[in-house]
C-alpha cells in the first residue's frame, strides 16, 4: 500500500503536500515525490527513504495566489528497486507529462514494447512509466483530455492514477481497484487515497467508483 495526493487551485501548497502525505505515511512507503505545474513550468522532486516528507515539501512555495496543480506520491515498490529513478512521479520523453500511480499495471510489458518500437525511451523499471509514454503517444492524435482517457482505457490492472502536464492547470485521474477521493472547497480541489489526508480542508467529499475518470480544472 502507498498513497496518492493531488491539489489544483490557489492556496497553501506546501502545507497541503506535507500534511497530506504525512497522513498517508501509515500505509507504508519507501520513497516519495511530487510534480508541480505552475505558470509554464513543471517541477519534479523526489526523495528515497522513510521520514523524508518534510525535506520533500521544503522547496514548495508556501502559498500561491496563482492557480497551480500538484500531484504527490508515497511509493511502495512493486516493479523496480527502491531508488530515485523509480520513485514517482514518472514522465514521458518530453518531460511535459507527469504521472503518479498506486497499484499495478498488469499489461505494462506489452505496452512498453509497443512504445519502445515507436521510439519511446524508458528510464525507470516501473510499470507506471508506461502511462506517461502512452499519453505522449496518444497526444499525437487526440487533445490532451481525450489522450489521457484513451491511455486509461489501454491499461489493465489495479490503479489509482493522477496526471498533470506542463502549462496545464488541470488534474486528470482515474481509479480501478485502488481508492481515490475528491474534495472541494473555495480554494480548489483535493484528491487523495485516504479521506484523512484532506479532511482538514473540506468535508465536501466525493468517492470515485472503479472505472471512473475525472478532470478537475477551473
Ligand atoms: N507499481 C508501481 C511501482 O512499483 C506503484 C507502486 C505503488 O503503489 O506505490 O512504482
């Protein structure tokens, strides 16, 4: 087990990530990371080991009045060793799409082969990275939201997934067999694998069902 967290809106980004991930620590983890999409930048930071959440969150802006999207993750490795490269978020070849994932993508080997044959270069040993490259591939044919939906339809297994992109202000996600909860308040939308990690911000909560996808934007 591990955890997933997201926020899109304006507000206390550092606190949301730090306290949100800490509330997920009980689920166990071996590494952690986040991706922040702000203005036209996508910033990624990762740490290996337990007890690194404060250190991870330290570089985040304390509070932002501009709209941002952030996705964060505590990993419990199932595919690939515990190291910085395999820690989430994972990105596509262009480093413009960032993905965090809980669970296992059971058909990742065949998808990875197909994508490698199309020229995609993988850097991690994880099953997760295939999602970022799938989206990158589908974007050649479809608008971003549709490309993400198509990618979700191509993967099998158990997952909770969150996706953001450079220059975009949305968070797109889906679940199948792993929990995912959405909360909303005046500052924005919160997403988590456990209600306790976002309950301090809102009691306006929505539970996703397996097979459901969402797009959160302004
Ligand atoms: N299967 C993915 C990995 O090994 C995600 C594991 C998790 O749920 O943290 O990185």
